[in-house]
C-alpha cells in the first residue's frame, strides 16, 4: 500500500474474483477506508499464529487491472530500495507509481471527431443539402469547410477533429450541433494519446571523431567485462554523440534504453537532438508532465517490448522496462539525482546500477566532473574508466580568470556586485555580438532584509530562517516551507527603513539592466521556470539570439549547448565553499567547471571570470588548469583522514518533533545507545544550522561505517535501536528519518 507501513498485509481472495496476478492493483479495506494496493504475493499459507482464531481475514474488494501494472523486476527493485534506504516498501510504491494509478482516477483523453453521415456516398448527394441550407449561411459555410478539411470523396479519411473544424471555420458549436441534428454530420468520441509525438524526419547520427570512436570502442569492451563504465569527458568533448551511437546499437538489437539527466532543463535541448535521430522511438518522462500524461507514458512502456529510448529525470528508474539493454546516467555527479524528501531518499545512479544488473543491462556514467566515489570506483577497478580529454573539433578549454574582490572594493572599482574588469569584458563581448551567462546560485532579490535603525530581520514563523525578499512580487518568502507574506513598507518595530542584504538572481537582473541598458536580458531560476514549458521558452530564446545575457542559478551550469556564449561570469564563487559539509569543495569544483564549460563551445576560446575574496584558494588553481585529477587526489586524502566516503559509508539520522524537550530526550537516548554499539563511529547529537523547519525542531546523528564492514548488518542494528527509542514514553511522537549515503 502507498503508505509508510513496514510490511505487507494479508487479505483473502473472495470467490467472486476469478483471476488475480502479482503486480495488479486491487481495492482493499484498511480500517474504515478503502485503499489501492499492489498484489505482492499470492499464497495458501495459514495466517500468522499470533492472529486470534476469532479474527477472519478481510476480503479484497475489487481487482482494478486485467494484467499486472508492476513487473516482477520492479517489485524486486522496490524491496531492495526499501531495505537499502531504510524506508518502507509502501513509501517506495508511492514514489514509483504515477499518482493517478494509485488514486485510481485516471481517465482516458477523448476528442470529438466529425464525419459525414453514412447516407452520403458521393458529392452529388450533397447538392440538395446545400440547396436546403441557402437560408442558413452559417451551416452552409461550416459544411463547406468540413468538406475542404476532410476531402470526403477522394478516398482520404473522412474525419475532422471538432476543435480544428470550429477554429478553421470560425463558426460556433451550436451551428455544428444543428448539422448533426439534421443528420448531415456525425460526431464521435475517440480516445487519443496525451503522449507527445515526435514525427520529425529522421536524420543520421553525426559521424564520430577519432576520439569519440575510441571512446565507443573502449565502452563496448568495458561492458563486456564489468557492465558499468565511467566516461570522463571534458566539457564539449562530444559525449552526447557517443551516447547516441551506443543507443542506436542497442535499439538495433531490439533493446530499450533509459537516458537519465539530473535537471528537467536538460531535456529541452536533448529532446530536440534525440528526436531528430530516433523519432517515434523516443519517449520523455519527468515531473513537469501532468499526472495523466505520466500514466500514459508508464502504460505505453508497460505494454511494449519494442526498442525505445526514454529520456527522464531521476524518477525514470521506476518505469516498467521489459527489455532493458542500457542505462545512461548523464552528469552522474549531480546532486539532483539524490531524492531528499520524502522517502525513499534514493540516489538514481545507485538504483540504475542495481536495476541494470537485474536486467543484465549495461550502465554508462558520463560527466566532465565525476563524483569522488565514482572516480574512486573506476580507479580501483570496480568500473571501467574511459576518458575524453579534448574538446570536440580541437577547441581549447576556456580561460579562467580571477578577480580579487577585496582589491576591487578597496579601490572602489565596483558597480554594485560587478567589478570593473568584468563590466569591461561584458561590454566587449556585447559589442562583438556574443552572448554572456552570469551565474549566481541564489534566487530571489536578496537573501534577507533588515531594519537600518534597529536591526530587525523578518523571519519565517515556521522555520528558523530569515525570509527572502522577492522584489517583483514585493513578498517575503521562506524557501524551506513556502510561507509568504507581503513585504512591509517599514520596520514593524520602529518604523525604520529597510536595507537588503546579499544578492539573488532577481537583484542581479536589475543591476545588469542598469549596467547594460541596450542588452536583452533573461533570468532562469525556480521563480521563472515554474510552468511546464518555461525552461524550453527561455533556452530557445537564448539559442535563437533573442537574449544577450542569461542570468541563472545552477540550472545554467550543466549540459546546455549554445554556440555564441563567449563569456561566463561567476559573481561570488566563495559562497559555494562556505557550507559546513565535507562535499562543499567537490560541489564547488564541479559547479564552476561545469558552468565554465558553457563558454567557447564553438569558434574561438571562451573566457570565464570568477569574482572571489579568496583568489589564493587551491581550488581555483585546479580550476584554472582544468585539472580534475589533482583535485581528486587532494580530496581523496582529506576524505581518508576525516573518515568520509569512499572509505566510509554514511547514514544520517534526522530526528523531528514539535516538542523541543521530547526531541532532545529522544536524540540523547538514541545517540547514547548507538555509541555503546558503534563507538566513535557514531557522532554526538548535532544541532543543525537550521534547527527548526515547518514548526518541527531538528537534531541529527551521523553514523560512519568502514567500507569493508557489513553495511547491511550495521543498518539492521541501527534500526533496532531506532524502533526501540520510538517506543519509549518520553520519546513518543519523535520522527526519525534515516538518510543512507546522504549528499
């Protein structure tokens, strides 16, 4: 059942149900409710002996499917996910199935089609009809438009979509209804697909360069030995073409392919490229599709073994592949592949490896900046490593320059948040007709506002965070719980004036508009891309040169290809390295190298300007040389010293409670019990920087387990103590959420 229930429930099959299969949906009673469940196992065993003889099993109410909608391979994967990520199989089910399948309220989409009444077999028979309509010119005109659109008597299909007929003729549905009542036209309802159809003319894949061909050959050899291959290719080395050629080979063998990308934004350009090569064999699946569309894509794949490639964000790992041959995880390093909330808190890269192994399929991990764990697996022989060290067509990697903000501010050579050297470079590129990307990894206008007189800062009433100021809507917004209020005109304490602190993409947009009034500016962040096709509109406008300067958050940092971007600017890179997280340097390197890779992808060498208060930070030296391997070596040494992955496995326990006292009691109790078993592998209770979210107080406990120890056994012991603490009277109501392999 799609609930946080620890196990399955047993129901009896009534005589009225003639056929039942594992993987079908059924309606079952649960308490006073009726709920949709998935048949997990059918057996003739006696109920558990602990059940009283006076209690009889409740019957299944109804079978909802003639055939299973969940394959045995999916059920096995669900069980693995629940066991590995320490959640319930019901939570996996809720994440895995489109909501409309769980709610059992999917309805097929129908369209009304208009055809000529069957009593008319040739055009001469219509002459009396036209004569009778001389005093009804609107009906006559609508009939003429119908004949024009349908070519009713030349052997073509005699059917027209009602919506098209009304739009083309300009007449009303009332006029159409009259023709139907006169038995001149007939209306019929037909089921139509919501799935986008890619009917473009098929183009051949681009020929491979020598470097790309070597990569394809090495990947094939790697698949023959290890089934998992890491493709480490610098930005703009042509990894996508390598993927396309491997996909073509799989489709030619009759296999199916899952192509995972971390961001929905990446599907925009990729879809355009892939549909030119694969046409109707391409399917797209992600969370911006409506629930109804997702059901249809799911069912289409469920009922087919035909060769197909599915382009998807992380949820694609839950799709029902019957003939999987290859999984591609593009930008495999990206943290968007990790599901944070709710459970299951899975990593799509890890799930892809498990699902592919079960299907005897291969996995290709591709990136310019591998995750430390992935590169370690490749270095130690767990994965096959293939490298592409040169850009496509011999282009040079972009030059990376640093601007010392301390020096610039001291010399008063700043305009708001733009140093003079950066302003000069942007002006030069605009003069030459080039495009610029400006990266600022914080949305909104300002992270917070404060009173100039008394220092008061508006904070969220539900969370221990300040409210972010959004100037366009004049609102203060909590980016954790969504709480929103109108921004007051003055301080509620002393009526003083406000001052904004920090900078987000919205403020940068205002500054850019002021600095470069002739430039066409667009912004791409969560606030501007909430609608279904908003990513595509912004990206297409930039690609068509309708935008000169694109400002964005991490959405603009990876996987996008623009021909005329000559300059990338990073306004404050230091902020990415200031989080108290062992991955902060890794994330900063990856993000900066990825955003740098958007520059100079065609033509002359691109340029990247990074504004920083710490120009001597070693990370920038690695970036300027595009030296991932040296960065990896340095990070690996730190990870080993401080007991972090890949040398240790991590589980972070987050404890939540509305009652501060109960939470502290539960956290101390659990930490003390775990430390008795695991020693210093278990941390003390940690108060997180943001200690209250959505009116729930938070505490965390971190558990480290050596990579060569039994992780499964450690998790089993851990959960025993978690369940025990939750039964204690003074800890009652404490929510304990385990996060395995946290990001």
